[in-house]
């Protein structure tokens, strides 16, 4: 069964899909997965036009649903921001950033929201006490920090680990300041109603891919290092950072999704933009029934307590 999935970038947030495709985990569910990298809005437009089966731009899809588009998020993947604020060694605490410049990739998205909230929490005025400079891309943000052009930057993996290895320090993590959902699956209401087996097979393959990612660190790190041409040590640091946000059963909490909507200024509830009915049915199947069942050592990695 051919299944097309749009990824908003070829980045590490979508590791699970690349790894599942490479390991044959989707094929095991009868899915011939075609991964296409398209900007979030382009992917959603193609999805609505019937040219794609799914988008992994879950946050953007949720916002589109809230404003009337006939689609829903059917599965989550990552339930926290992977962005961090890193600083040069001479910066001891956030207040030391007064009159300093912070590099970010976008002045309109999550990076600046995190930057503003971090400095506000430290008692600084984000409009007067610090300056934000937009660098357009994560590599450029990383270069600005490591070349000494700025003393602080908001970075995502793999650049967080690379900066740490270069002597910079994480002073704040985005997940402590904003609620965010990334990388889940969204599709049209017509497909949810009329192609439930396609949706179910894709969800099964994704659940297998998530489990493999969380349970096979060494193999996943080796895959990351090869695909993204990373130093193995950077790949391991990045894996450990990224894996903390992966939701094993795909059921990203509705309040997290609501937080994403609120961050974008959208007034809607999680229940209005999510349809987990097929996911929940799959999780009742024998192969997936124990996905988040407690063992003697506690909950499996990636399972949430509520």
C-alpha cells in the first residue's frame, strides 16, 4: 500500500519516519512509505488537494484545523520543544545577557517566543534589555555563536550537542517555557472516514518505529551519524536530547496541543483538532496493547504518567 507523507524539513525531528522506512518497519505493515520534504503550508495544501496522504507538520495542521480546514491530527510524536538557549562560557546566568544579542532562526516563530520567555523569567525586558538577531537557518545561528558574533543563541539538535562539545552551555531549555507538539501525523477527514485501514497501517508502522528508536540507542545513533553526517559523539548527545520528547504511544496530551495553539494565538481546544480514534483502536490490538504497560522497573521509556 503506497503512502505519501510530507515532512516540513529533512531534520532530526523526523528521525522516526526515516528510521522506520530504512529498517523496514513500515513495510512490515504493508506500507510503501514515500517521504517528501515540503514546507508545512505546501504540504497541508497538497494534503487537502488529495495529492498526499499525511503531513508530519502536526502543529501547523492543528492550527489549520482550528481555522476550518477539514483535517485532524491522528497521532502525536514529540510533546516538548527541543530548542535550548546556549551561552558562551563568560555568561554565568540569564541576567548577564543584559545589553547582549541573542541569535535566533526566526523572529516570528517558536525560537523568539522561547528567547523572550527565558529573559522575562529572569527579570529582563525582552524589548529593551536584549536584542534578537535573525540568522535564517540553524547552521547560521550555530555559526554566529561559535564564531563569537553573539554570546547566546537559541538552537535545536544537532546543534545543541555540537555547541556543548565546543564549550558552550545550555542555560535554559525551551520545554520549560513553552508547550509544543512536533512531528505527529495529520490527515484529512475524508481519509479518516473512508480509508481507515491506510491510516491504521501507517500508525502501526509509526508505533513500531517509535519503539525501535527508543529501545535501540546504539543502532539509532549509528543511523543518525550516517544519514545526517554527524560526528558519532554529537549524534549520541542529540539522540538523548531528542528521545526525551518522543511519546511512545503517540497520544500527545491534548493540553500540550492546546498550548501550541495558544502560542500561535489560536483559540481552540485540543479535542477540536485531534482525532485519536484509529490510534486508540490500534493500541487495543494484541501487538500494541502493552505499549505503555508498566513493568517491575516502571513505565517503558517515552510513556507519560498522565
